[in-house]
C-alpha cells in the first residue's frame, strides 16, 4: 500500500471508530465498505477485524461497568455455532454481492414480526441472533444492523447497549479474523506497522466519542442510530447493485 492510501485509511478508521463509539453501530458498516473498495476481500476482512477488535476492546474498557454478561455469553455461543458451519462451507462472495447483502440486512430486520422482537435478556434469543449475525459477518464482514436489532429490542440504556455490544463484537471479529486469516486465505496478512497505526486510529476515534455519548439522551440515541443505519444501508444496496449491473453488462 502507498503512504497516501495508508494515511487515508487511518483517517477513515478514526472517523468510523468515532461513529461506532457514539452509537455502537454504523462505523463498522462504513469502514468495511471503504475497505472492500480499496483492498482484496480477504485482506479487507482481516484489516476490518483488527481495527474493530481494537475499537470495540477500548470501548468495552471505557464502559466496563455497563457490560451485561448474560447476553454476551449467549451471543458468543451462537457465534461458535456459525463459525463451525462456515468453516466447512468456506463461502466467500464477490464484492458486489457482499455490499448488497450488507445493505439489505437492516431493512430485513425491520420487517420482522412484532412477536419475534428480540430480547437480550433471554438466552435463546442471544444464541439465535449470535448464530445468524456471525454467519452474516463471515459473508459480508459486518452484522451491525442485526446486532443492533438484538440490543435495541430490550430494555438496556444507551451505555449498556454500547458496552455489551462491544464485548460481543470483540468475540465475533476475533472469530472472523481467524476465519479469513487462516481458514480462507493464509496470505491475507497485514504489515505490522500499518496494523499498529490502524489500532491506534481506532482507539483515538473511540476516546473522542465518549463525551458526546454521555451528553446524549436515550431517545436521541435511538433516533439517530436508526437514521444512520438507513442511510448507510441504502448506499450499500445502491452501490452493490450498480456494480452487479456493470459486471453483467461487461460479461455480455
């Protein structure tokens, strides 16, 4: 990678980590979209996993006393189920397909019947959502919209959502790193110096977001979180669909 590309990616990582630190969501979706456009898919997945583990790890540390461990345990158990299944299938989509899947999932989550509304306090819900979200993460790189649906369906406040989700994401991104860095493509490695810069950028963005989250109310948090997801997901659907159409035209 050129120095300009490294600098640009670090700026994007700071910005998206700030967004994730504020809402616990959306930043990872934006970052994976940028990485998929700039890097080969396996390498993009590895870099995304490294930065998201750093961002979520630092966020979990900052909000440690707000972590709710029962949802974390159930969710991580579901992640293990999905990883075992995907390690056998080893399915990796092309970039346009990954972008479309990434964008469609938030809208699918919103169409779920009211009776299936998730509850983080119920262990079975945690296992089911952990399995589905981990499967989606191994296909698209992120599963933020469905993870958000899981946590927003309960009674956790904004700090509990951010902290508990951060713990879940540490586990899921760690599993994704092992999957794409070992199972799918052993060559999908990163330069250690660049990896260190990416980690520092992720931590910086997370720290900058803390004061803004403290000043926000739960109502404001939920309102702007939903708006962010809609905007980002809509862009990914449009961009991925455009790339698929171009590929079909060129294939003729």
